[in-house]
């Protein structure tokens, strides 16, 4: 196919007929300004106007950009002294709704043929059609137009996202997840023309680049994935001005870059059946999900993703499905038929997303979902009311909370039948979803049905109520008359747990429970009898603490120098360590143990050192 040389392009053309590809791209005005082309007449087919107006009426960016280009050409016609003529039959509104782009292109080629004009196009198929009919041709390949996007000039190596808005100076977020600052990029405000020019370039690049997708195009907004960039373009009347927001990952991490215990690594490797990756916006959830996907793929697992829009940067071995271009049923059918080992569901937002996640998980597909949440339990609550309580632990078994780009907390879920915390009567037992801290095993939340509602109740440890302490002492005094080692613990206003040595329990309960019933009536309490655990030879030690920028320091008496001690938070075992010189322990705050200990000391949880 012949292409015009630079010298030929600078020759004066009698009549020029541009098609929609070069009009939307803005090439006509650009080449006129750069003196790459000159002509006496430019002929615009009425079908082009009708199509662009139709697109603009639907608030699609492509329509506005094309009409803006025609306005620019009209102004240049006065400055450069050429004629701008509209020709051809204008299709009706009904026809334009049903006419294909190919038919409009055919009308444009027909106009160039009948007028003996030169066709200006960036469409390969259009160019081949014109060449076959002997029409003079000016063809340019869009792939070779842009070495670098104008948008990229606003980014540097530290830029996470760029925020461009007409009549406002451009800003960028620079840094890393959880540690960024909002920085002005330049002092001059952006004009509407600049924003439209950047938008036109982005849309055209996305239409012909292999790594570009127009994910969603709605009235007033367009979402585009272009290489590493996720771009959102909004325009009036949806927004009060033209705006572009572009996000790009600053750093790609592997699973090995994250600090996690072997217990969690084993869970991810062997039991990734229902994991939620949660965190606030910009905290690094998708980056972690991306690392998970690459980890599974590198271990010869079949991995697929469900995204809306597609913005994870993944190797070619991982297939990325866009739910924006399909529907839940299509995704469901494809994943069940293709049977992947793992599926990453990025950015779950609405009820349909959560139901699709649950449906796929219950069908046996291993699922990892990414959700917005300001604290770990919020991720679980997103399923409450959408999914039956009894199946939540079958859908979700692990919640990984990401904060400031790191794993901040991990929760595990299980189903049991019990009396919820705070209730006393045995007949109030019901199915309860218990949520534990994955590292310590500490119970943190309970989910259960209360009336017609499903509630999420925090289970908090802390200081005992003074009245409970008084009651415990009175009960122990009563019991120790017969059982010297007996202990009592009030678990609520109406229930007490009595601990006794194993050999003393039958006598305490009595034949057919007569003794314990009599004690319950006398005290007015419900009593649960449990075996008293044998006391360890170790004792609780006195200590002081100091929290520095990098360490938690625990100071013991000099007599415990170089001795092994255990540290507990409440009744939960945390770690064992050997005291150093002078009886000091130093725990790094950067690891999980250090974080738990720091949090416990800051919020006033009871920390014990046993040795």
C-alpha cells in the first residue's frame, strides 16, 4: 500500500476527505498547525457529523472529542484560507442508531471517490478499501504516532497517581501506600483544551494498543486500562468539568517481600479456599493480590482473575476476565468449565459481586477476594445480609488486612454451636461464627442471629467489673471451706465458672447434681464446674517497659538475667525469650509479635511476664 512521503504530504492537495479515525484523533488540525499538510477544500460527510453528535448525546468522550476537532478545523479554515464543506446525505436518528461504523466509513470512501479527493485515514481496512478503488490516499499508522503519552509526562518513579482537572493546577500522589504526600506538579492550571487533548490521545491509544482496553464507557465517564495505567475520565454533565485520574503501581512486590509467619504462608499455600484481602483505599490490597496471583502461577497452578476494570499487572500465563464486558452468569460458567486452581476477584463492590464470589466458592473454586474495609471485621460484615450466616465460614476462612502496604492483621473464621458471650442461659445456645486472631488464636468477634437480625459482636478482654471481683472472692471463701484449692470466675452477672481439682469435682457436683444445685440456689447463680489446671512452677514477674522507635524493651529484675521467660497478653501466649544482660528483653516492633505487644501496651491490655 503506498504511503505519502514527507515531501508529498507537504504538497497542496485540492480536496481532502478525512474519516472519523483522524478526526477523533485530532490529526487534521495537528498536521495543519505543523504544516505537514495543506489543501484548498476539506470535505466532511454529514454522516460523520451525525455519528459524532450521536456519541456526544450519549455522553461518550469520543463524540465530544470529534466535535471539538471539527470546531478547531473550522477556525483554522479562516486563518489558513481553505474551504470547509459539508456534503452527503445525513442519516436520520433511527438510521444512525443502527448504522455500523463500517457503513459510515463506506460513505466517506464513496465521497472521496465521487469528488476525486484525497482520503485521509488512520484505519488500515479503510486504507486498503480506498487503495483497491484507486482513490488518492493519505494514510498514517496510529501505532507510530506516540512514543510517549502526554499523560506520562506527569509521572515520575515515585508517582502513585495523577489528578488532572480543567482550570486547576495538576496534582500527584507521590510515595508509597500509606506513606504518600499530595504534591503540585506545576504552577499553571490546565485548560479544557489540554484535558481534552490528553483524553483524545488516551482513548485512541487504548483503541489500537494490545495492552489497552476501554473497560467501561458510560454517559459522562470512561474507564480505561492502558499498559500500567488505570485511567478514569469524567466530563460534563456527569462532573462539573473535564477531569482525568490516572493510577499506576509504583512497585511490584512478590509474596516473599511481605513479612508473615510460616503459619500464614502454609495457610496460603495449602488452604487458600476463601481468603479476603481487605484494607482502606490506597493501602496496597491489589498489590498483595497481584503478588498472590504470581505466587500461585509460579507454582504451576492455573490462575485466573475477575476484575472490573482490569488493572492488575500480571504475566501472560494468567487470564484476566473483565466483568464489565460480561455478566455474572458468563463468568460463573467460564470458571466452572475451565476449573482454575485459584481465582482472584479484584475490587468486590456490590451485592452481585459478593454473591458471585460466594457462588463460585460454594461450587468448589478456590477464591481470593479484594474488598475495601477500614478494619478487618468490616470485610466480613460486607457479606452479612447478603449470604446466609451458616455458610459464611465455608465461603471465607481467612481475612488478611493490609495497612500501609504490609500485612497488619489476619483473622480466621469457624462455625460452632455455643452460648454467645454475654448470655448465660444454656438454652440460648445457637450456631455462632467465631472470628479469631489468626496468630494468637484470641477470640475477637462473634456472628450470630439475634431475632431477625444477624449481629457482629466484639468480644473484648479487659479489667473485671468490681462487683464481679467481690463476688468471686465471696464464692471462693464459701467453696474453700471444703475444697481449699477451689477458684471462681464470674463470666457474667448471672454465671460463674468454678475450677476445682479433678478428684474433688464429683463431690462438688454431688449425686445427680444435688450439691451444685443447692449451691446455685443459695448463691442465685448459674455455675459451670471445670477442672483446675495444675499451677506451673513459674511465677508472674514484675517488669517495666519502654517503647522506642524500633523496639519494645522489657526490663526485669537483675536476678532474671539470662533466664527464659514467657510473655502473655491477657491469657494468650505471645512468645518465649531469654532475658539479656541486666534482665532486659528487646523485641523489634517491625515484626508481628512486636506489633501485637506494642498495641497491647498502648491500649492498656494486661501484659504478663512469667518466669
